[in-house]
C-alpha cells in the first residue's frame, strides 16, 4: 500500500542526521534487531541504529462496498539499538565510551543513550522546519496510540534496545488513475523524492497511475469497488448507450409536473 510506503520513507528521511545515530537510519532492515532461538537479542549492525518499519494495519469503520485503498489504524515501528561493542575508545584514558555522548559504555549509560535518542526522534518528527516531518504529519489524520517498549540482553554481547510504536490513522491510498492535485501530500512527496533522486520515485509514479483517458465513472467504481451493475443501479454512471464515452453534462433542467409534491 502506498500510504504505508510513503509514511515509512518520510519517517526515515525526517530522522536521518537528526539523532545520535546520524545517517544510520534503516528502512525495514529486519535483521537490525533480532531474537535468537535462546531468546537473546542479536544485531547485524556495527553502529548504533534506528530501524523503521510498518508492523500492522487494520481498517474497520467507514468501509464502503469493496474499497481496498483504506489504510486504517497503522502501526509505525521505530527501533533504536546499541550494543556494548558499538563504542569508541578515549585516546587519553583508553576507556570505552558510547559514540555521540562520550560516557562510559555501562548498562545505565546505554539506557540513557536510548532515552536520549527517543527524545530526538520525537523532536525530529515534530520539527516544524523540516519538510520531511511536515510530510510525515500530513500522511495521517491523527495519532491513535503511542507505545514505548524496552528490551535488553545481558548474555554474550550486551545489547539494549527501545521500540517506539506509533499507531497512526493513516491516509487512504490514492485511487489508481485519479489525478493528483498539485497541493496534495502526494504531489509534495513526489517532489521531495525527486530532489533526493530516490530510487523508488518512478515505481511510485507508475503505481499512482496515469489519469489520461480514465473515465470518471471508472475512477468512482474503482474507489468503492463497485460492479458495473451496482454503478448502474445507483445511477452513478451515464446511461448505457453513453457509458463508453461519458459525455460532459452541460446543463441539468428540472420540471415540476401537475400533482407533484411541493
């Protein structure tokens, strides 16, 4: 779904370079933080990281006919992780310190680091001077729920991790082939992706569809998942002889007949 993809991309770009992890903001990097068979944590990262992915979405209320473009409540997950090996050595003392904050790599310090990164994530996503943060906010109507979880592993290589789960009332996907307004969040997203020459740009454009030659009734049927017979029954389509051309309606005239209700 495009809305899920869009909010994930906006999140990654809004966070990149805005926290202690620097540019190490990962898009759907599943193995960045994993649970082994013995329930210990493991990571394939060599530096502190943020990993962004969509975990779950569910649309229940307000569905019409067979509409499949609704996103509904969507869980955006932002994981922050650090291991005791992700340190730098103080040249004067020879002591291992956590990158970015320069404190000894102890368990309390690792938790402190992650709390600081969590604060930076919230600040970055709410930044009024960030175009990507503005896009992130535009892609949902509201935040339905926020959960913060802590995970740590004391065996082997010590790893600490925090997980932020933001449940968003995510915008519906654009209907395939409908025109994209210049002022819409989708036009803004395409423009921002173009400025950074994002590799997904052309694929997203293809998935939005070309509105040229798309009849209004076709777009409407696609939006609500209506069959042709349902559209005809609802008078949501031109009369049958004109269905293929959908002529423009130039004017509508009403006429009161004798005996009609006033």
